[in-house]
């Protein structure tokens, strides 16, 4: 029941917001905050239930062969936690920035939240596609929400590429259905073993292509830097921190369930995509002048790291991928919020003009420094540990090149993050004003955003140290074991 | 239904798709999309899916075409009218 | 007959893809998306077809065709329509800024 | 990680060197940095660096080793960037690359043996350790960062860099290759000679010292490759002492006279003997004259190569040792024996005489003490130097003559060469010209902003997927 609530509660909230809007033009912030809290606690309840006792709920009482199943195991729970924390932080930032004014924004936000929980919990391939589409439409709308021309262009490109990705997912689903006659993922993982090789090739190519486009990995990453850099601060943070992780969850779930035993080449392809993505993302980030675009390309690179972890096709690799997803959510959300706030106040996003910030707002710069050190992979922080786990699992899978790519990525990312930081700490420009510069807006002090950035930075430090203890490592590796244990998943769903 | 009819239908479908792709005029392409939708609905009906055929006829041939026409008319306006619109915004 | 459907839908899918890739007009892009989507619908529906079957509507007068493909074709149609509607809305807004629906001019974001 | 690892025969020399160096760095930092803020920052950074160093020495597995290496790297980076942010960036990036390579190698070793413990590295993963520690220990072609960082850092930081940070590379090599390993001997020989050769030309004192460090690291690498890690460790200790002294006294000279250019410093010894004395004394001990610890150790390295080594390896090492005397003479002799009246006297800072005198005499005494007690220290470290000149007398003589000839020829050409010495390979790294810039231009085309292209790429990607899966 908790699983259904995790999906239904945010959808109800999304429905209630327009209704409330009819009564009052500006919604009170506390109302949306309470709705957010209730929705998030619903998804946390699902995560809790799934973590300690894997749970299945059959919708409408139909058997898993016919009806739709919701499943929560440790992998889903981990991602529910990631999305819960991330979307909570984004909601807090948005409430602080916009107040209760733009009711449409919050309606879309809750729609997104519900569909994300749907993707994370569903055990049915077609249902996954449906939730994925709701999720994508909400994401397109959020990207374009500011209605600036950059946002609209990014939204349109995201929409076209995303729809093509969705069509390929639909095609893959159709092929799967034609080959086996079932849509339940657990049953499919058994049925696909007996499917002929050529059909399997078509299915895996379509599914991997569609999910890769949605993830934003390198060869088809084009929408990602546009969308992440054009959206508003809270949305950028949400996109980079949470939405990408949901796509990665879908990729992990589908690939581990379907292709672990049937088509091992898929994982090789994912490793190659991941390596390309890491290298390409870092190299493209190196040449950016726009701070948000730089962070967006850095996201492409980090997706590459996660995909390298997924491509190891082992419990260790999956655990490392989940751990890095969590870390990346913390780091990149914090970075986007910090960068968005300082660039809003400076009135520009060009790195070379963001000078003198160390004097003006030391706390923001400090938070940015810690988080960027974490994402580069500086030792006491969590980025180092997750990178190490990915390298370890990659070497364990017998491939060295991805590990070398990660090592090279550390160097490149250090170069570009240091460029940003040195701009921040360099003395500010003199009094002469650039006539073309848009005037810096007077912005309220952002205490909530600052708290979020600060606590994320602390969290990074804590996780980096925690990762050394065998106790917490046992927790993480249990996620990985759950992810690759197809038999247990099938047993869970079918009740065998 | 005879196979010959099916072949004919599918050939016609492909032909309309080609027209949609190739024709320079957007308005004609949109109207052809409506025809394409109706043909597809017919094919669905023959493939024993009357429910899908109905939905296809209503949504794809009706609503989507209407949306296209609205969007097309919105973007093909005289420039003076456009400027006024922007001032209002 | 099913093979015929499959061949047709593959051809239509390719035409849609080609339209997106080769045409510079944004409306053509969206039309291409619509074509691709219709092709996939055709694949799904024909996969549920049984020669000599009846529609899955009670009362059954013989072997009913699989109802599941129909259910998810309906969903896919609605989803596709919403995607297209959203794309058209974006196009209208973008045209106000660029004064054009030409993809070669709508490329402010690059690099 | 346990403290018992700290005191084995290999670690003890490094620990002793670190102890002396960190104390002297703190003392000289108090005097070197004038602004209070800088002083506090330097103290904090030295504390962080020493924590990292203790961690490196006491860690029992490779992961912790890298972990603490990076802490050391970061604090040194911050020290260098107090003066030269650009050189610091090169230093940081190169060291991160080194740490990444070692990390990959460690992961491979773990996959191979199931253990992270520090120890001999199995065959397929050796190359990563060699490359990683090679960057740390400035192997030829991987040394691009060394002259920059050593030459441009604040003097106390240079002392730490040259005295301890590069030695961590040697420590890692000793741990990873306890058995004789021929490629390392080859690399070490080439490196010793190359460093000595490059050190002949620059006019900047600290740059000369930087290349000298590279040359000495070559000796240590050769010793590691010959399988005698104890000699390398002892050499590291001796070299750390001497280089610490040299860099700190170079800092004294720089502070006193406002320049490090040997042309401008001509005759400065007569003006201010105390400031120059420490440098000269250090140079005397570093030159490897008979009777000093350097002489003993260089010969130990050469003899440890054994008779199986090809003839040119001891030859080149001997020549490199001889050239050390030459290049150090290059930077110390003009201080006393040349007159610089035509350029005017260099800047001469009044009022610090007593401090300089005390500091230089202290360092001098420290070096003399370390040097004269060296055999007993070696005994305490349980090192058997086994001093037997391996190369016969004639070969040594020819090598010395060749070295002298090179130095003489170089001296004749010295006027035409820029202040920074011969051009090095760091151009490859710079953003403004070089491969990175070229790549930057190309990658601009990677995101054209055109939707058709995006879809086309996706289609190509699909075809590739279809073909591979």
C-alpha cells in the first residue's frame, strides 16, 4: 500500500494545486511546503519499506502476468532516497526563490515527483514507458518554464530528442512484447532467455539507445548541456541531480534484468558509452565560458562514470554506480545552486566576470570549493571514494581503459574547476561598469539555499569518511547485490 | 478482407507519408497527415482493433491536425501584428 | 499480412526519421515525429492480430485477438498527441523570438 | 594503517628526513614570509603536509598510500600557489594524474591478488605503478612539472618538495619493486645524466637545484632497479638533508639580494658572507667530493648495479656524479670570485644579518652533523653499503674527463642561453600553444546546435549498437 501511496500522493498534490489556485491567486508557501513534505514522506515510507523488507503490490489484485506490479527492493529504495533528498532540496530552493506565485511550476513539480516514484517502483515494462513519458513531459515543461528564448530552444530540442528516445523505448517494448507476449519485467527476464539472437539484438539496441538518449550520455548528449544551462537554478539542480539519476535507474533495472544472462555485450556497449561520455564531457567542459554550461558538461562526464560502473555487470560495479549517483546528486545540486545564486547576483554567467566573490560572499565560495573538490575527487571527500570503487570494479571486470579514463578525467576536471575557483577568489573588477552588462539584481539573502549547499558539503565530507568503514560499505554493496540478483527479483514478484 | 486491399491500403499509407515528408508547403503536409491518420485508422480496423481505430481517428486525425493548424496560423502572421503582440507582453 | 504490416511500418518509420534529419522546417520535424509514432503503433497493433480472430469486445464469437497491445496502443496515442501538442506550443513561442521556424537559424545554444 | 609500519628499515630514513625537513621548513617559513596571513597559512599547510607524510609512511595499503599522497600534494600545491599559481596548477594536475595511475594500478592489483597491501606488484600492473611513481619521481619526459614547481615555489616549499615530496615516488618504487627490475636501472641512468646535463645551463639558482634533484632521483631509481632499496632509502635521506639546506639557503640569498640570477649575484659573497655561506656549504656536500656521504652513496649505487649491467650504465652514473661538482661550482664560484661592479651591487637587505648568520650556521651544522655521522646512521638503518667501486679506475677516469669536458663546453656556450636554461618539454602542457589548444579548437565543432545533426548522430549510434550487440 505504501508503494501506491508514493505515486498517488504527489499526483494528488499536483491535482490539488490548480484547485487551490482557483480559490486564491497566490498560494501560501507553507501549503506547498506541507504538500512537499507529505509527498516526500510517502516516498520515504516506500523506500523504508523496500529497504528492510522487499515489497510487492499487485495493482487491482491481478496476477503479475496480466496486471501491473509495483516492486520496491533495495535498488529502488536507494534511488527513492536519492530522488527524495534531491527533489526536497530543489523544492526548498524554488519556494525560496519564487514564493507561492507560479502555481503551474509546483503542479508540474509534483507531477514529476509522482512519475519519478512511478518509474522507480514499477515492475512493468510498458508502465515504465508511460511513467517515463509523464516524467519527460514534466521535465520539458520545467526546462522551458522561464520562457526565455534559451529555455524554449533547449526545451524544444530536449523534447524532440527525448521523444525520439521514448519512441525507441516504445519500439523496444513492442519488440519484447511481440517476442514473448508478456510485459512484466520479472517474467520477461526469464522469458528472454529463449528468445532468438536477432530479436534480442533488436530489443537491446532499441532499449539501450532510448535509455541512453534519456540519460544524456556522450554521443547523444546534446540536449543535456542546453537544458541544464538554460533552466532556472532550482530546475537545473533538479535536472542534474535527480532526473538524470532516474534515467540511470531505468537503464540499470532494464539492463540488469533483461541482458545480464542473455546478452552480455550490452554491458560492454554501456562501458564504451560511459568511457566516451566521461572523456567527452570533461573535454567539452574544459572549453566552456558559461559556468552553468560547464557544470552541465561535467554532469555528462559524471554520467559516464556511473555508466562505467553499470557496465561492469557485477555487484561491486552496481554498488559503485549507485554510490556515485548519490554523491553526484549531492555535489552537482550543491554546485548548481551555488553557481546559480552567485551568477544571479552578479548578473552574468561568464566565468571570467564572476570575480571578487571571495570577498563578497565567502560562504557560497566555500561551499562551492568543497563541492567541486568532492566532484574532482580530492581524498577526504566522497567523490574520491566513489571514483575508487568504480575504478576497482572496472579493474575487477578486467577492463583497464575505463579506469584510465576516470584517472584522466580527474586531471581535466581539476583543471576546469580550478579555473572557476580562481576566478571566484581573484580580486574584483574595478569600478568601471560594462555598459552591456545587465544590471545586477537586488536579491534577497538566500539563507535556505545556503543551508542546503552547506549541508550538502558536510554530507560529502561525512560520506567520504563513512565509506572507509566496513559497516557502511556493507550497506552499499547490498544494493549492488540486489541489483544483479535477478533470481531474487523474480522470486519476489512471482511469489515463488 | 482481401490481401489486395491491404496492399493497396499500405501503399497508399506509404505514399501519404512520402508526401508529408517531401512536400514543401506545411499546410498541405498537415492536411496529408490527416489523410494518413484516417488511412491508419482503417488499417487498425482491419487488424481487428476497432477501439484503437476510433481513438486514432479522433486524436491523430482530428485533434493533432487541429493543433497543427492552430500552430501554423499562429506562426504565419503579418509582422506588424507580431510587434503589437510583443508590446503587450 | 502481418509481414506486410511490419514492412510498411518500418518504411514509414524510416520516412519519419528521414524527415526529421533532412528537413529544416520545425513543423516538418514534428510531422516526422508523428509519422514515427504511427509506425510504431502499427507494429504493435499488428503484433496482436490473429487471422480470423475477433475484436476483444464481449461477447466473443471465436478466438479473440490479444487485448493487451490495444490497451497500450491507446495509451501511446494519447502520449504521442501530448508530445506533439507540447512541441507545437514551443514552436509558437520560439517563432516569436527567432521570427523563423528554420532549424538552421534556431541554434543559439551551441559549443 | 598501523604505526608499526613507520619504523621498518625502508621507512626510517624517510621518516628522519621528513622530521628534519618539516621542522626546518616551519622555522624558515617564519622568516621567509613577511605578511602574517601568509605565515599562518604556511603553518597550517605544513601541518597538513606533515600529517599526509606521516600517513604515507605508516599506511599499510596502497589505497591509503594514495589517499595521503593526495593530501600531501594538495598542501604543497597550496604552498606553491602562494607565489606562482600557474606553476602550482601544473604541479597539481601532474600529481593528480600520478595518483590516478597508481589508483588504477592498485585496483588492478586488487583484482589480481585480492589484497590491497603494499608489496611487490604483479606483472601486468607494473606499468601503472611505474608511470604513476614515475611522475612523482620525475622520470625523463614525465618530469615536465619538476623544474617549474621547484624553481618557482617559495623556498621552504621547494625544500619540502625536493626533500620529501619527490621522495615519496622513490618510496613507492621501493615498495612496488623490491626485486631487481632492469627497466628502472635504465631509466634511472638516463635520468641521472639528463638531469645533470640540464642543470649546467640555467642561471636561476633554484632551477639548477631542481635539475640537480632530478639527477639525484635518477641515482635512487637506479638503486631501486638494482634491487637495493636500502641504498635508495639512505640516498634519499642524505639527499633530503642536502637539498633542504640548499633550497632554504637559496631562499636566504634571494631574500637578501632580491634575485636568484647568478649573473646578478656575482661577488655577493664578499658583501654578505653569512647569506652565501650556507649555500656554499650545502653545495660542497652535494657535489659528492670524496669523504662526503654523497660520494659514499653514489659509489654504493654504482656498485649495486653489479657486473651484469652494461658498461655504459656505471659510466653514465659516474659522469653524472662528476657533473654535479661542475654545476654546483657554476652557481657557487661566481658568488666569491667574480666582481660585479659593472652591474652595480645587488639589493642588499640591512638589518637581518644576525638572523641570516644564525640560520645559515644552524643549517650548516645540521648538514655537517648529518654527513659526518652518516655511516653510523646507515648502520642504524641496517644498511650495508658494501662499498666496492664497481667500475674500474680507467672507466671512472674517462667518465670524469667526459663530464668535465661537457661542463667546459657548456660554460663556453653559457652566454647565449636564456636565463631559464635549455627549453624543456613543458610547452606541451600550456593552454595557449600546444596540443591542448589545438584540441580546444576542434572540440568547438562538437556541439553545432543543429537538431538534424543530433538526430543523425543518434541514428549512427543506433546502427553501431545494432552492429555490436
